C-alpha cells in the first residue's frame, strides 16, 4: 500500500467519521506493525493483542502524555481502537477474519489504570 493511498483513504474516513483525528490512524498502523514485530507474527492479530500492543507502543512513544494525546485524537477507551480498525477494514486497508468483531476491543483495559497510574510509581530524585 502506497503512503499516498493510505493518507487519502484516512482523509476520506475522517471526512465521513470525524470522531478520530487522522494521526490516530497513522499511530494505529505503527502500533500494529510494532505489535506484529514484537509477537513475531506477520499476519492476523486479535483485537486484544493489538490493544495490548497499542498500550505498550503508546507508552514508549508518548510516556506520561499518552492519555492527553489520545484524548486529543478522540480516543478514550479501547473500543475506540476497534472503531479505527473497522473503519480501515471498511476501506479495505486492513482485513479481518470471520470471527473478528468490534466487541474484541471492548473493555480490554481502563485508560486510567493502563496509562494514568503507570507513572505515579516512578520516583524522581531531587538534585
């Protein structure tokens, strides 16, 4: 898939479904590749696997700002990842198996627990 084709498709999706910013689609594809590489899978991964990979990738990319970034993009729960995935599936940018559903992304983790509390345990030493 050419980058230009992907960006054009994302623009079309955002025009018809403005819930999520274009950056969220780019991030999701990066997180998908990260998750596939980490799990050494080249093909299909489940909604749960992708959601966990997104969590790990997001913490690496954005650190304590992850919830702020996601909120800016319109993402507040794991089901939002599913909506983005299924928007890409509808445009033939991703594929699914007959068993894949939006429910696969529902309530995988709580954002406050997954992203908010993560950094509260870090101790910063005074200099």
